[in-house]
C-alpha cells in the first residue's frame, strides 16, 4: 500500500472517530459518556499510552476528570490537585494553543508528580476553549521511550473542539445544536473531498472541491489554494469566489508578512488579523477589497511543503480556524501527492518514448533537417502544445531559426539579440535560462513583435561550444515549471545530431584532402623526375651513343669528351633522385629516427633554429608523422613568418610525443588559408593525435602536436651512417 493510501485511511479513521463523538453530543449523551468516548477515541486513534482530560479553571487548581490507559482502559475518577508549575498546562493556559513537551523534568507540584507516576515521557496537549477562555485541556503521553506522531497537536485539537461543544451544551441547548451541526457539516465536507481522493478524481476537481468545501465550512467567501515556488513566491491553483484580479495562474512574489508567508517560513498554520497593514501583492489585494483577516494552513505533499490553503474575511476570522483549514489542507496534500505520482509516471513514459524516437533518427544518421523538425515536434507535444523553436548562433551576435513547431518565426529567419537578453545569457552561461515576463527584458520590443510573454531556453552544446538553443515560448504567462530539464534532454540529442553531422562532413573533407594531396604528390614526383633526373638520364644515354659512334670511328679524343659528359649527367641524375627521395622520407629519419631527421632538416635551413629533440626510437608511423609536422611548420616559418628566432622542441610526456615549433614572426597563421597547415591536422588526427595552432597577429606562431606513441622501441641511434643495432 502506498503512503498516499495509508494517509487516506488514517484520515478517514480520524473522521470516523470524530463523527462518533459528535453523534453522542448531538443525541444529548451524558457528560461522563462523552468524556469517556472522547478519551477512548483519542487513545486508540493516536498511538499513545495515556490520554487524560484536565479541568483548569485558573492558576490555582487542576482537576483530573478522566483518563484512558492503553492497558487498563478507561478510568473515571475526578482528582483535584494544586496546579504547581507544570510546563504543559501553564503553556496551554497562556497561549491557548496546542503544545508539545519532550521533557517535563523541571515541572513541580502534585500534577507533575502524578504524571511522573504514570511514567510519561514526551507529552502533548490541546486546550478546550469555551467562550474564549481555556476551560481545560486534553493531554496525551507515552511511556517506554516511545515518541509522539508529528501531527498529535492538530489531531487533539479536533477532539477538544468537540468537547468544547459538549460543555457548551450545558449553557445553551441551541448553541450545542449549532455546534453539532457544524461538526457534522465539517465531517460531511471532509468526507466529500476524501471520497474524491479515494476514487482518483482528476487533481483539478479535488483541489476545486477543497477550496469550495473549506469556504462553506469556515464561513468565508474567498478561499484559495496556493502553490509555493522554490523562492516562496506563490501561484493560484484553485480559488473559490475570488475578488477582482484573482484567477487561477495568478502569481505573487514572496513579500510581506501575511499568513501565507508565515506558512512558507514555518511550515505551520498561521493567521493575520491586520491584512490592510501588509505590503506586497496580497496587502494591496486586501486593501482594495476590504479584507481584514486571513488564515492559512500548510499543504504537504511527499514530505515537502507544496503550498497553502488560505481563507480571507472582511471581519476577524473565528478562533482556531487554522486547525479547520489544516484538515482540508491535509486531504489536498494527499490528493496532490497521489495525482503527482501518476502524472510523473505517465510523463516519464511519454518523454522516454519521444526521446527514443528522436534518438533512433540520430543513430540512423538521418538528415539534420529531419532530426531538427522531429525534436521540435516531439518537444512541443510533451509540453502540452507549448510552441518550440530551434535556433543556431551566428558569429555576428544573431540567431538563425533552424526549425520550429508552432514557434513565431519561420526557419531561415535571422534574429539579432542584445547583450543581457535571453539568448545572450544562455550563450554565456551554457545553462538553461527562464524569462517569466518579457516586458522586463532588453529585447522587449522584439518579443512584442512576435507576441511573446515568456520563454525557457536550453543550450545545445557541440564540442564545448554553445551551438544554439531549444526554446519553448508562451504568449500568455510563464512557461510551466520543470520545462528546463525536459527541453535540455532534447537539446542534448540535437547536440549529438549536429556533432555527428559535423564529424561526417569533416571526415568527407579530410578524405578529399588526403586524396587531393596524394594526387598532387604523384604529379609533383612525376614532374620532378621528368624535369630533372629523367632528362639527365636521357642526356646520358644520348651522349653514350655518341661516344660509341666516335669510338667506332677511332676518334679517341671525342670519345673521351662524350664519356666525360655522360658521367656528369649521370652524377646529376643521381643527386636529383636523392633529393626527391629525401623529400619523400629522408634517409637520416630512417637510419637515426626523429632526431636524425630533424638534424637533416636543420642542415638546409636559412634561419638559425634552436632545437631540442630528446626522444628514443619510436614506431615508424609516429616518427614519420612527427617529422612532417616539424618540416611543414619550418616551411611555413620560412615562407610566411618573417621571423628572427625559431625553436623546435620534442619530448615524451605521459605516453605521448609532444612537439612544439615556434617563432617570433608576424603571426596570423590559419589552417585552410593556403599555409599547408590543414594537411597537418588530417595527418595528426589520423594517428589519434591533436594539433593546436596559436598565432595571434604580431606575436608569432606556435604549433603544438601531441601523438600517442604506445611502447617505445628503445633502439640506439647510430654514430654515423651505419645500421641500428
């Protein structure tokens, strides 16, 4: 059985017990029978050891009129005692309110001695008020280390009100008939609400019944049920006979010191009898409508202060009206908790289904436009038709509408935004942001143009950058609380879709660049070989044929000249082929690793380079990638940097090769600007590494590369041109 149903059963049991006592009173039962029935019902309903009725007409004496004991049942024996200094009875007489005492060890006198003889530990009591005076009190206590339920005082109050009515019967039969009728009416009203809760009626019907029945019972027209925001602000969720300006959905800030804010601060019933002296929204409402007094009781749902039930009157409200409201508020809390649990379960199931449908589109790699449209449509459906718009940030402080479902601007619309506005705050903070009133926003005029009153926007983050937002808008008041979290889950799916699309585009572009580079490399090799070594070799062959012809005719001097020329062409062809091969993969790199390769690079540099390369032999793929990073970086320095100082650093750190090439030149280098750096990104990322370029204009350029290396080879560098060993 759920806690909600347990609470409902407990409430119904209490109402039945009160009804039995009220029936005795209404039928004119003897006072002793009423007292015995009341103490018996109290003792059985509230898990205590003892219940007693004390007569306390003044400071002088206390009379024990009756007692119920858990083990021995009811005892009726009046015992008159001097009052002494009992903290419980004295506090109740002074405050006229229910009191709880956890430790009465300092109390003295015959009543305190009597209670200690009963073995009581924690105790509680509620006054029996007759004619605005404390006639006596009903007290309960526990033994054996047991504790009292937290709502003991409120439950006692319900019985003391019945007893007060029975006592007043002796003064006026007509008065007791009226009280009994009121009690019966209260039980009927409470039963009406309880039956709605028990039959799982819609929450709106239950809350409407709460305010209607409470208004009828306490004798005031204006009764309302308010829900608290986390900051103590309130929202009207149900209202009976409201004055002008009050309607469901009305909000008020957490200001003033009325009964509502006292409930918010203390979590207990409260009242205010000078409403016209209060400040804030409710104070202005009271002044304009002539309300003088108000009372409020907390509505607790799932062990959390959910809201408050408030009654307001144009004259001072009756004493202890807070306790009557509390009983209706208790049923409201039970109804809210039960309906919220059902609503949460259904909402979660609907949301997961919607997220799953979008996630499947993302996983299939559907077109971005289709995913964006699905996100907006699914989010809008989950938000009960709230318009949803998906936008992308541009570099010029503007937005582009990408997709919408009911949103005010069509896709493709460019919307500039101001500093401090909703999109600006989302972009800077990377968290969901809420606007409950666009009239206070920097872009209030544009909001009026689109007919917007409020909005909630969730960021879409792609690669640690806010790419755009998913926004729910409203034309008639704040967006529902909790929208931020639901929007954010859809925004995360958009981020995944954008990231996937970007990755695919980058992969396609990278493959195209790799193919173009390979084609260009083949063409360059073909051109270099054709224009250089191949021509030399052709000349060598022709000259050798001429030498053979001269030799056949016995012309030795000419033969010698031809051989000399052929040898010269062969040497040049060999040198040019060596240069071409060196450009592909230098021999020094193959023989001596990265250090040797860098040394061969620096030998031909026109600028002085400060190089520190402290690495062992590594896998050939790592050494080759590192070599080309350094070679391309140095080539860019020579071509573009106009630098006076260049440095190269290479070393191992945390199982990775770290490379840095820097200069003090003009800076401003950018990948994709014809600098050859774009190919480096492709090469490094293909090896699972990362490349970073820092090149502020006028402050030089630094290229940093990190390459995972795996196990190093631990080979020795050769001292000359021999093999490794």
